[in-house]
């Protein structure tokens, strides 16, 4: 069975990707599973560039079909930031708490979650394809829910629930990462079949 490397060491993302990719005819592995320790900088100003850099580096190091994402929250009242800086925004603190503090009592709480998903295909030369997913919502007034991770407790959908209040399967069907995987699925299925030993 084709092995598909998910290039992240974030435990929350690993759990989510394992669920999102469970339908594929592939053996989904993480860097820890294959004993690959690799740090890749994400210095770029776009999700696509950061995801592409990470997918390419892990694919070259492993020789495996590789997926990597860069994602973030974009908030209207913050000039559609923090965007690509979402993961590192709080400098080691709680990103969601910092976002709520920055937003304060702002009335305009429109927001969106954005994901760029890069698929690196080993070969000579290595090729990379990018898929995207976006979900619109707003920033809640306070964290709610015990599910998910990251910004999930404060990202509120039009129906009034945060993504942390949703069942995992339901969230996976509408999340930014879920939508990116849905867009990539036909290509992933094709590649998994064509790379069978």
C-alpha cells in the first residue's frame, strides 16, 4: 500500500488528518512514524509558499508522497490578520486568547479559516500541487466547546456554534482543512493507485 506522509508534528493536526484521509487507499504516516526529524522554516507571506516549502522538504527527505498544510484565521477587524502568522502569533502563549484580547469589543467580528494544502510528488523533478479550503464565520465573544484545537473554541459558524462544539465528523465535513482535503482527494486517489507496488 502506498505510504502518504503528513508533514506535521502538531498532534491536533495529525489526529485531524488521520480522520480526513482515512478513506484513502493509502497508509497515512507521520514524521514520528518513520523516525524523520526535520525542521522547516515557514518564512513566507502566503499559505501556499509555506505549505509548498514544507511538503517539498519532507518529500525529499523521505522519498514519500507528502502532504503539508499552512493555515490560519483571518479577521476583518484586524485587517484580515493574523493570517499566515496565526500559528506563531502569541509567541508561545495561547493564540485564541490573544486574538480575543486584540479584538476586544469590536462589533465587526467577521472571520474566515483558510488552508493551503500542498501535495509533493517525489520524482525527478519533484512536483508539487496545491489545494485550498476556506470556511467563513466570525470570532465568538468567548471560547466555547471542548473539541478541536487551536482557534476552534472561538471560531463561530453562521449557525451559532463554534467548531469546538461540533462532532468531529461534522466539523471535518465543513472545516477549512476538510475542504482542502476534499479538493485534493481525486488526485490523492489517483496517485495512491498509480504508486502501488
